[in-house]
């Protein structure tokens, strides 16, 4: 499933896309995003709408479906 993480930064909106399997824990994507942006994982939060994601969440457990999914960081 194509997943996009959007983050508002000093230089405007930043988007980073990932390919994620529906049963893969999202912690893997969160770590990759943090590593890419050199942000400590304990200082980042990922949201789906108003829900704060946990590393053990999966697209399946969040009932996200298979269309493009957008998270906010």
C-alpha cells in the first residue's frame, strides 16, 4: 500500500512516500522517517486524522484500506 507522511517544516510542507504491507507494524515506517529527517523517534508523533499512531499499529488494525494513506508527522 502506498503511504505518504506529511510534515510541516520551516521550509513548508514535506512529503515522504513509503510502500507498506497491510500487516507490517508501522514502527518500521516511523523509524525510517525519523532516520531520513534526523529526528529522534521519541520527539516525533504520527497521526491518522486525530489518532496518534503506535509503533505496533498496522494498516490492517487501523482499517485503512488499500487506497493511498496519508499520515501527518
